[in-house]
């Protein structure tokens, strides 16, 4: 155990730096801390880039710049919404070729704390299979296994965790033997953390020897890709494009060839899948040209007038909802991550944050007492010269966000089972009775085409791959 005295030059210098930025209170319990506690606090304080942090936080508190000009983005519409079916076919072929050439990696962001869901573990461990209760990671691994088989390429999987989810996520992968994937093709990376500020702009201590920190938002994925060495690993593997998705959407088509094909065809650095909003009230951010560049306007930021605006055809003007499914060029991510302070600004939201009182006793406040900070991945879009927005069918997005109601396990399982029912029908088979839940093993069957190839006469002929269960709630 290293004994440390407050007079050591490095701690003195560190404390002076915190004083100079108005954050000297971080060390106010120093004299009462034992050597271990001092060591912990010193290490944590030294790890913070304080000037950038204080600058970034101040920027979140400044009044918003004069209203930007907002225009709808160009969207590659689905053929059933007026898009060109031949262009979609071409895009799919181009995407399949990129996958087969081994140029694509899949990345999931799974570092969030899932506070709305209220599940005790990382969201990736949430049981989502409508029949088997298979966890989200297991389902996603099935999709990747089928993708590898179909394309003959390794398709490495980059799994971003955070301090909140890392250990439990790795344990789950180990326990389930990487869900049938070669461990060498699964790369874990851990996102960074950001401290919180109280309403007076002071860093919050959650313990006398600990500054409160939370995962740095999904935007932290881009900086984590750089700092973890994942981008170098990709370069060595010949990967040029990252397919990015969120762990809580079991409906995402991983390595979607249509998105990849449009992305490559347009020579885009970043691309997005969007969902056509049906009503102005749907609580989803929308893609827009903001002062000429593609970005996302959050549901909370759009004005009522913009939210309700309709074009000459009567359709909503801002209808391209954000699914958080993207394609990113590896070089683009490197560029954004290297300029993170400028490209991925901090966002602040008022939250209840555990904080010590003047005696050093921690309390959980009943009202918001400070700002948590995060980076948003879609802020990177404004750094891209070319962004392609591709419309997704509604059934590619049904996230698990809330414990009940909209976007909950109930709606997401329902959407999965309904999707499998549709695959069965499209393949020309009779689906199980309508009060039955359905689950398909996606490592074997990735869609109606795979089902057709199997040449089944009835669903019951593949009991290992197509699971069903009766249920009043189906
Ligand atoms: P959300 O913004 O929905 O947050 O994340 P969440 O943590 O899942 O849930 P709440 O808001 O606490 O209820 C969308 C996606 O981004 C990931 C999440 O894991 C999810 O896949 N994410 C979010 C991160 O990986 N890191 C973060 O810091 C935040």
C-alpha cells in the first residue's frame, strides 16, 4: 500500500488545477481519507481532462444558438412508399458483395444503464425470445452466425460495454460460449465515463473519495472505438465499414445489405435507417437538414409547428424517425473521434444524482440535483460530407426501453413473434394458430428465403428451429 501525503508535488499540482477550475471542493474530505481512498480519488481526478470538461459543460449551459434552418432530408423511400424497387435491388446486391468481401463489422452499443426498463442486469441479458426467453445478445449472435454462413465472411462483432455493464456482459458471453461465435471474432470495448455537475457548476461527489460518473452516452462509442484499438483491429482485418445498432432493438437486421448498399453506392461516410413517423406525436427524433447538414432533431427540441408541418401531399414534412441504426466508414469514425470535443459535444440533462452532504454521507435526492452529461452518436453526422438516409420497414424497430406500455418487453416480443409469423406466411407455409407465440432460430433461418430453401411442408417439420407456444396473451 503506497502512503500518500497531501504535500506530494503531483497531488499538490492536481489540487491546484482543480482549484483553478473552481472544482477544489472535490478534495474537501481529503484530510479524513485513508491512503487507499486518497489513491482512488487522486487517480480518478487525474484521469479527467478538466479544462475540456469544464468547457464542454459550460457550452451546455449557454442559450441555444439562433434557430437553425430546418429542411426535410432526402430519403431512400421503401418501394411501397414510392421508392425505386430496382435501386433497392441494386443496393441489396452491392451490400451483399461488401459483406462477402469481408469489409463489414457489426457493432452493438450496450453500455447504457437501462434505467427506464428497471432490469437488474445489462439490457443485453434481457430475456426477449417469445418462446425460449433467449436473451438479446443470444438472439443477436444467432443473426450474426447466419450472416457469417450466408456471406462466408468473418463479420467480427464489436460489443461496447461500460463500467455499468462490462463484467456481467463478459460473464454472459463466457458462460454461453460466445453464443456459438468464435471468441476471436468478438471484440469487447469499454466506453468512457463522464462526471456530473450540480446546478452551480460543481462536480458532484457521490462518496468522499469518489466523483460521480456515468457512461458517456452512445456517442462515446466513437471515441471508444479509437481509444480501445478497435479501429486498428478493423484495419488489420480489412474492415472499411461498421454496421452500428443498439442492443435493445431485437428487430434490427444486422449487417443489413440494403443500408450498406445505399451507403456504399452514395459514397457516404455515415448512413442511417429511418422509420416513417405515422403521427406527429410519436416520440422519436427525426432526421433533418440542419443548416444544410444532415442531423437529428430530438423529439424534445422540435417546435410544434415543425412537428405538425405537412407537405403539399399531406404527409408529415419531418417524418424520417431515427432508428439509431447506422453505417459508418472506419476512416470517418477515426476522424470524428480524433476531434471529439468539437464533433461530439456534451449534452446535459437534469437528473437525481447520489451526492454526499457536508459530513460526507451519501444521499439519493428526491428531486433532480444536477446535470448528467452524455455524447450522442448522431452528432457525428454533421461531420460527414455525405449521409444517406434509408427508410426501414416498421418491423425493423421495436426497442425495449420501458418496463410497460409502449416500447416495452411486451411490445417488442409481440413484434418479434409477428415478424416470424409473417416469414412463415411469406414462405407459403401455414402459420400456427393466432393465439400461439412463435420464435425462429435465426442462426438457421434469417428470413422467408431461408424458410423456402428448407422446403418444409409444415412448420412442425422443423421443431428445433421454429418454436411455438400457446398463450392467451399471444
Ligand atoms: P438509451 O438512450 O435508450 O439508454 O440507449 P438506456 O441506457 O438503454 O436506457 P435508459 O435511458 O437509461 O432507460 C440507447 C442505446 O445506447 C446504448 C444503450 O445500451 C442502448 O443500446 N448506450 C446508451 C450506451 O451504450 N452507452 C450509453 O452511455 C448510453
